[in-house]
C-alpha cells in the first residue's frame, strides 16, 4: 500500500518540487566569456585521449584492441603488431602499430580507458577539438601519443636489462638503463632524446649504487 501525505505536507508537496528552481532564481548569473576567458575544466573531465609511455620511453599500448571492443560508438580502430626480438616498441610481445580515434563518433564516455589493461589510454582535459575538415578529426597514433618527457628514450629499443612486461606494469622501471642508452647510441646516434636519456640513466645508476646511500 502506498503511503499518503496528510496535512501541511500535502499542501507543500507541489512547492517542494520547485525547491531547486527557487533556490537558484536569486543567485547571480555567471556568463563565461569563452573563448576570450577559458575556465579550466574539472580534474576528472573527459577530454581528448592520450596514449601514455613508460619512464624509459617505451609505449604502454600493447595493441590488445580491448578499447576498440569496449567503445559503444565504434570510434576506435587498432591494429596490433609483433615486437622484434630485443627491439621493442612496448614491453612484451605486441604493440599498437595503428591507432585511430574518430572524434566525429566519440561520445567521451570513458569506457575505453576503463577497458585498457595497461593504463595506456587515458583522457586529458583538452576539449577544443573543432576543425575545418572531417579528416582532421580522425586522430592517428602520432596525434595521440604523449610527448616525450625529459629523460625518456625514444622507441624502439630493448627493454630494461633483466626486466619483463611484469616489472613495467608494476611500475618498477623508473627510467632508461645504460644498456638501453648504449643500444640507441649505436643504432640511432642522432636521436634527439639521447642526451636527456644519458643524464637520466646516470642519475638512476648513481641512486642505485649502494656506496651512495
């Protein structure tokens, strides 16, 4: 049996439904002067996607395609490929060779980042995605990859000596190792990330040396 209101509660019930409306009627109106004044979005705002890297520069994406399967708008296209033995784009056996997000379809629901097993795909606060052409709103892997931070070593290169993908996923790799730097210096001596990676490798080696503790 549905309980019924009685007395003053029954009289005030219709007014109570407008409580939120009445409470906002007397608040000052705030007009954001976009695009001249840009208000930062909330920290958890779902904006443009980003493909992340590990601290030594290897990519986190393993080309598993789970993000594409989870996308309800079919906005993501991924092609995985095998890593060459000893020359990795990402830890483990596979990496994302092709990665596309069609922002004409994307509804920014965030299901893709929930499905990613390596936290390779996250969403930034960037929301300005308008463009003059439809083709320009199909972002390729190069558009989505996170920028190289100081100390990272551009892939491809070997994984950290003695490490497997498990150590990477656990966050135990905190920067490039000297062996990785030496490999890139031998095969790509003009790589612009080499100087920063050399300094980072020296700092890590110094920190891990028991004599310096």
